[in-house]
C-alpha cells in the first residue's frame, strides 16, 4: 500500500527546515502532489528522489532512535572543531571578508584559492544571513573530495557588516559551512539554523567566545533539543 507523507513527516525524515521543503516545492525540486491545498509525498518516490540527491534516508528515519541522534549531534561538534574559531576578522567588504576567510581556513589547494569566489557566488544568489546578526555562508554544492571532512568555521567580525539579511540587521558572526556531501550539508545546515535561532545562543555569541566555550555551548544546546 502506498504511504503518503505530510510536510511535517518529510521535515523529520530529511532533517531539514520546513522552509527548505517549501522552497523545494516552489522550485519543483521535490516530488509531491497537492490535495485540498496541502502537500503530500509518496514515500517510495521520495526515497528514490533522496537517493538521487545523495541524501541517505536510512540514517534519518525516526525509527533510528537515540543512537543515530547522538551520531548526528556529534557530526556538528566534529565540524565545529575542524573549522575552528577566528576573532576580530576584518570586514571591509564581502570580497575582502571572504578572502580573509579563505586565508584563515588554510584549506588544501586549489580549494583554498577558489573558496572566496565560491562563497561570493553563493552570496550573490541570495543572502546567507539568517537574522539576528548571524550568517551561514556555504558553497552552492558540496565540495566532495576537495576537503577531508565537513567543517563549520566560526568568524567573529571586527565590525558588523550588511549582508542583506531578511531582518535587515548587520552580521557580526559567520558560520562558514563546507560539506563533503549533500547529507552532511543538509544535516549541519538544519542543526545550525535551529540552534542559532535560540535567543540565549545569540546573546552568548555577542561575547565572541573562545573555541572551547563555543563547543561547550553547542553541546549543551544539542542536548536540550535532543
């Protein structure tokens, strides 16, 4: 028997924000049907679609239980540790900012040389600012074997700068997301968006914490949302 899923089911299954699901629907990127102004997804069709996008559903099912939740949480912590924290980053313009990001992340060549352009191209499509002075710059597509592991590098800016964020507030901190595949990209982006939307996290970030304190705060936030 065909099993139909609602948007809320797909959010849980893919671990992506609801806004992302609706954006995929508008763009025609995800298979669905409309019934009485509501969207429904054929589970088997969705699984095939997810596999074609390299989204490994077997790691995301709600039946996976506590162990898989812990694994997904540890991936964000590992990515934050791999990316490190950088303080007082010059922010005269987007171009100079992303050049500084590329230099400080010290990535293998030629990825390091092209990172500034990669981030700038993505930013020109639409702002990666998520509001409250936070932005999550990332590449349009996963970097694959260009990097050894997914990472999230944190950059506290010397001066807040305009990112054309939805709320109009200038950005004071970047979480630069570089992923090896679509699975890690969606997982990490979803976790970052959820945690960074918490008011207490925003207040914490305004103090430009050290890497150790940042990791500790994220671990606490992940435990509270588990």
